[in-house]
């Protein structure tokens, strides 16, 4: 039975017990920047909850995901979850949360800044991989077509690149799709994150008002996962990395949550 048949046969479950987790990701060499960011966030979140998972690799993971997000996670051989946001929702329903100590206002802030990452920063990551020609020709295209033959090796990247362009063009804050606009959006994202970190009494986005101790939330897993992957990935043309690197507070934040709170990106 194919992996797609297995996924179609899986039915939703509301069992709170998590007995097994299979994480299906791209093989090494096929993981582009956007998927690497998402995978890092997911792994950091699972490890923060001390949930063990088994990694499997499939070259067609993008097409076995039901919502287009990946990695794909299978819980208890029954429940299929795709992407970070869906994972957070799935875990919350089963009592796994990192933000229960936040006030209602802080939870609203968490949602706002999470949307900043999943909206604008993810668009920047797609732009970096697919619409900067040096990166597309030397990294994205070889990786994306690694396990495909002609004519699919020509058709699939063409349609994917067009899909990315349309996705970015549909976002209101992008007046035009250019390197200048990318740098402007990058600065907006970095400034917003830096301002929020500076307004917190601790070293993370939220802290306990009584003790001033850090509160690690899903937002930390999301932001750290993206920033870590961006800073650690090597690309021929990397304007995004340079733009974010101009904000020292973001680099300090990554080092802080690694050393103080043990957040780290496990790569298999």
C-alpha cells in the first residue's frame, strides 16, 4: 500500500494519549529554505513538549500533505497533521500547550506575531528560494527536481514557481515583487520582532509579571525555528539573511534561548 493510500485510510481521533509520532520530511538535499524553517519549528516544539518522534523521508512529501504544508506528522498511526500551525492546534486540543500562563491580551499578541511569521516571513523565504535567480538556478531547481525525470523536471518547477509568484502577489503589503520590496518587508518583520523583544522584561517575548521569569511559548518555537534555519542556511544570494542580521537583537535572542532554555534545532 502506498503512503498516500495509508494517509487516506487514516481517520481523526480524539484520544489525548500520544503513543507514537512519525515525522515525514524531505530527504537530505531536497529540503529548501521554506521547508527547512517549518521542519525546524516543528522539531523544536515537539522537543519542548518532550514528545519523541521518528523521522522518515519521502521525496513526494509535498504531495502527500493534505493542506500543502510539510513536514507531515502521523500521530498514533491515525491522525495526520501537516505544518506548524496545525500541529499547535492538534497539541492544544490534547492538553499540550506552552502559553497557558499568558493573559488574554498576551495570547492575542502571540497570535498577531505568529501571523507575522506565517504570513510575511514565510513569503520572504519563498521569495528567496524561488524568485531570486541565483538561488533558483543553483539550489532550488536541482533540489526540487532531484528525484524527477523529464518532462516533469521541467513542468513541476515551472508551476511551483508561478504558484509562489501568485501567492506573494496576493499579499497586500507587497506593492511590487522586487528585491527592494523584499528588503523593505524584511526590515518591517525584523523591526516588529525586535520591538516586541525589547518591550519584554525578560529575554523572550513573554515573561511572568510577578517574577520576571521568561515564559517560553509556541511563538518562541516558531520565531527561533525560522531564524535559526535562515541564519544557518547557505545560499548564493542571501539578502534575507543580511537584512535580518542587521538586527543584533534577533541574533542575541537565538543565542539566549539556546543557552538559557535549551531550544535547539535537531537535524536528522
